[in-house]
C-alpha cells in the first residue's frame, strides 16, 4: 500500500468519540515501549506522526489515525507499565475492552511484541483475550534489526511457543529501522479489507 495521506483524527476515551462511518480499523496493542509508535511511523512513511516517547505509558487514549481516507490504525494504550496507578490501569482496561468487544469496524488486532525477548505474561494475556473474543490477530515481532539474522528463526519459535500461537495466525518479523516486514504487514492488513 502506498500511503499518500495519514493523520491523527481523534484521541478517544469512549465510544461516542470514535470516528463515524464504516472504514476498516486495525488496532495495535502491545507493551509500553515495545515500538508501537515506531511501527506506525514506519508503516505510514512518517517520521513522528505517532509520537515516540522515552517515557513508557504515554498513550492513554485510543488514537485513531486515518490513512488514505480508507482505513484507520487505532493505537491503544500500552500495557505492563508499573508507574500507573491501579485506578488508571482499571480505567484503561475498561476503555480497551469496550473498544475491542464492541467495535464493528475492527477487522483485526495487531499484537506488537519484542522479538528479542520471549512474550511477557501480559502479551500472552492480551493474545488470549483476542482469541477469547474471536478477533483475528496478526503478531508483529519488532526490533528484528537488533538480532543477528541467523537467530531470527530461533526467536520466532520462542515467540510462537510462548504465545501458544494458533497456526492460522500470521506472525511477521518487523524492523522499523530497516523496513523489514513492512510489505508483508501491509499485505496481511489488506487481506482483511476485502
């Protein structure tokens, strides 16, 4: 997909604020600091449309990005960050759950994991949550450039086994530095837009 236009249209916390219309949506979930913003920026050929932060836990709203006037990326708050109060965490949890369980425009969830490390308990929980609600999931294993190519398969295998990945689910090796996996990721998304 050639991205000609991309803009953030709204940061929402409740369904009444979600964009209207029936454009397909793809939600990006992952731990704080896993590289979701870098993934978005790479996919959209933008330097800092999605703000990357050295302070994890920065995204506290559902950020809707409109791409080519034909689909939305929805960046959901990162999870697994300790410095957030229990009340805030519960509020985020509710907001995310409401979106994932009630949004008809949602075509697939992108679970962003760090290829360098086995998925965390939170990653596994998020994956299980998607499977429980029968949401299509695409696993994006980022930071591939930080590992020698010869070890990619080993790390993918660990990710697959830790998540207990459904053989029907797609897993894409990705690097926002080199662009590795970008075309595959677009192809996977486009398969859900037909």
